[in-house]
C-alpha cells in the first residue's frame, strides 16, 4: 500500500503538491459528506461538498494537463 501511494503521489522522486492536495481534499469531502452519520443534526451543504470535489478534480486535471504538455513537447 505504501508503494502504491508513493507511486501515485510522487513525480521523479519528489512529492507532487497537486496530487497530494487532491487526495487530501477528496478525503475531506468524503468525511464531510459522512458527518451526519455521527452527528445527525449536522447539515451537509451541497455547495461545499461540490466545491471540495471540484477542487480535487481540478487539481487532477491540472496535473494531467501539465503531463500532457511535457509529453507533447518531448515528442516534437
């Protein structure tokens, strides 16, 4: 499990800020959506949940776009 996380979150042996942030925010979003299980009076605001998921998806997309740009430059 540790090797899988290192392979996902590291680029060329360095920790990727965007990948780490996207994984962290995704976990926060899931925890936020599950809070009513432990605190029934807690009200989940959809806007906050969607914003967290959107931020996580944006970080993954930005990371993928940068990899695509680097790959296309090396092919030229």
